[in-house]
């Protein structure tokens, strides 16, 4: 209960007791426990979860065309099942929507094909999500980054070349030895020995060159059409309401207004749009 505080005339006044700072004693106690400089984090405004696909939500995809890792290029995939908003009731990304991106050629020692998706197009209304600032990375069905399908490690080319290189080197050594024996006791023996040594050195150079070239081969990774995988967005995806402008649209409209005159620009300047409420 609040206690009566003495007044200047000696009488008791009704109401909460006051601290020396002029604030109610309860507020002073709260400030003592949770001072104004107490560290805290203020949340953003609540958003409409029915129109939001949260970061790291897996989007199931099917590759529409096969890709070959020997050279990079574009990649397209189709959403296999409906993806619901965070409320679990509203379909934000319907089945049949498409994702577009690129894949890069593999480097030596890599066994997974890296794909990045920068654009998502909804099937029902062609609404688009621009993901260029934060691309979604393709992953297998276990969520591990990179795609794995038909990996050709080129064993025959890599190690078959090594066998051929070894055979060439052995042949050069045999030729040198035979020429050396044939040249013994003859007037041209020294010339024959030198020729045999040169043939052996040439064979060794060819063998080394062949071996280095084959060891530098990279694996060939073919991911066939129909391959199933996942993409998890690295940012939240907000589906705009009909008629609501995105930030990019506002900026483009402002640019058009600037070109037509200052008066038009004033009515179409960029507006910071809040997330859907």
C-alpha cells in the first residue's frame, strides 16, 4: 500500500510517496533495478506472418535441365511443393514457381556443384523476388551445400595417362641400353651411345609432360534434369499486397519523375516502405 507523505503544513497527504528526485517511489525502485542505461534490444514492428517466408525455410526444387560442370552457365529449377508462410496456412510460393540462377565450373579437388539462385518467380501472378543481394544456395535433401549427382572422376584418363607415361619412359631406357650394347667395340660406338641417351631423355620429357597434364584434370559433374534439391533463402521473403510498391519500384518511379521535371519528382520520390502489417 502507498504510505501517507507529510505535507509542509504538517498534515498527511493521500497518494504515493515521492522520492527525492520527484518521481514516485515505485518508479525510483524500478529505475534502480532497471536503470535507463540498462542494456536492452527493441524489436521491430510485428509483421504479417501469413505473407512471410522466413529465412532458412527450405524450398523444394526440381532441376528443369541438366547441367555440366565443365563450363558454368544458367540454371533453372521448379518449385515442387507449395511453400507456406510462417503462419503455416497461407501459400506464399505455390508449386510450379521457378527459381533462376547460375552455376560455376568445378575446381580441382571439388566434388559438389555450387549453384546460386538470384530470382524467384511465382507461378500464379508472376510476382518476383529479387535475390541478387542475397542469393539462395542449392543444397542436397539433407541440407548440405552443393549438388551431388553423376560425378565422373576421370580415373581412366588420369591414371591411364600415368601408365602410358611410365611405359614411354621404360621404352626410352631400353632403347638407350640396346644402343649402348650395339655400339661397344665399334668405331661409332660413342655416337650410338649419345644417340641412345638423347632418345631416353626425350622419352622422359614426353612422359613427364603427359603425366602433368593428366594429373591436372578436374572431375566432371553432371546433374541431370529432374534432380531434387533444396534452396533456403538467406533473407526473409515478404509477399507484397496488391498495389503495394516495393522499394525498388519506388526508386525507379522517382528516377522517372526526376527526368520529367522537379514537380513530378516531388510526387514520386522514394518512400521507405514498412514490412507488411
